[in-house]
């Protein structure tokens, strides 16, 4: 039952991430193929990179084509329904917060199941959650949003640390997964609502020039 529930959440997160990628493609005025590529990149690329790094090959997206198919279908829908979808960006961001929690917990749990240590679990969780978005921004010739002022990767890192701590306390996997997912989702939503972000680097003398 736990694995089935995780699979449902995984597909949900994949679709939501694919929507954000496809919307980015629409905003960048990409053609039909470009929008689909962006959908696949955000929906699957993070998990692909994660699986390669932790040695879980062939990667999940190749073993179960439902992930790629879901991204392609999502990209097609966004391309043709872009005005309606982009206008509901706030709802998408809320769902994206859930996807962030799902992919972080999923990546950390997958690394743990392969016998990887705590640091590796944290990295696997974060890379699986934010890797696709980073590649999307790189393809768009932008500095990745997770490296600027957005409290996004930070929520994933904190949540992955929570997962490791709960695992050390012998909390059962289903409970640990759920707590981690909910914690990251709520943390991300709070950061969005209260505009929480990390301090931004400043150059010497920048304040004087202002």
C-alpha cells in the first residue's frame, strides 16, 4: 500500500513539475517541441540525474514509461491551453510545493534503500526535487532560481535533513515519508506567503552607491 501511494504521489509530482516546465516554455515563446522538452526536463530530469548518481540504473523514467508519457501529455495540454493554465499560476505553485515535498522525500528514501549514507540521502532528495528546474533555467539562459532569492531548494534541504534525523530515530518509512513531505510543503507555502528568502550576496560599496 505504501509503494502504491508513493507511486501515485510520484506521478502527481511529475505532472505538476511538467506543467511548470511547459509554462516556462510558453513564456519563452518556444515551439511545440520546445514546450514538450521543457515539460520532460522539469518532470523527469531531476529524477534521472538522481538515479544516475546513486546507481539506480536504468533510471526509473526508462523502466516505467508512464513518467515520460505523463510529461509529454502534460506538455501538449499546456501548449494548447496556455492562456487558461498560465492565468492560474498561483494554484500551480501551491501544487508545485507538494511536488517539492514528494520528490525530496522520494529521493531520500530511494537513496536510503540502496544503503547510501545520510549525506547521500540529503543530496539525492534535493537533486531529485530541484534538478529539473535547474536544467530548465540553464536551457533558458538564466541563473537557476534555486540559487538566487527563492526559498525553494532551502526547503528541500531542510526537509531532507528532517528525513535523515527521523530515520536515525527509527521512525517507520511510511510515517517518515509523510512527515517529510508535509513539512517541506508547508515550509514552502509559508515562504511563498510571507516572502521568505535567503540573504542575497552584495558587492563591496553597493550600499553606498544606492
